[in-house]
């Protein structure tokens, strides 16, 4: 009985520790994530990188937060009140935003293999399909 309890406790603790977020060095990010940061946030330092079971959470020293999946593909870029860098938005989404919101700009983008959600600085959230075609406003 003691062995069974010890085994169950060990399995529980292993599950608990492996599911926890842990801080890692920025150089441990996948190559694709490092390239994305370098291309779009040149000169901005990485403050922290947290690894979880699904991917990576990155905070930059300008307040931007980034999320990457396990392979290093971005899933969220949040620049707070600042505009997203020009290279972050897919081309057709960037064209839609500039054509339909000429005095506004995108501050956040999320992607989940089905669609993109783009937050604008005027509190409007736009939705696009996985190909970047406009679907509508988020409710």
C-alpha cells in the first residue's frame, strides 16, 4: 500500500512540475522565434522568456508581449498601445487595415490556425480567416 501511494504521489508531482511554466534564456527560443524577434523588433531587448507545455511567452523591454507555439511560429503579438511593426501583419490584412482604417493602426494580432484577430487602437477587433480574408468584427 505504501508503494502504491508513493507511486501515485510521484506521478502527481511529475505532472505538476512538467506542466509549470519555467523561465529560460532567450537563446533557447526556437530559431524561427528568434528570427521573428530580430526581424520585427530589431534593437529591442528580450526581458524574459517563459516556456510552458504549449510554447513560449516572451516579454520585450518596450512592453510588447509575444507568444510562440512549440515550433517557434508566432501566435500572438501584443504591442499594447503602440502600432504593430509593419512586417507582422500578413500583406492582405495590412492592405485591408490601411484601406479601411487610414487614421488607425493595429496594436495586437492573434492567430490560431483557423483565423486571425486584429485589435485596432480605436477598440475595434477585426476577424480574418486563415488566408487573411476579412470575416467581420468580433462581437
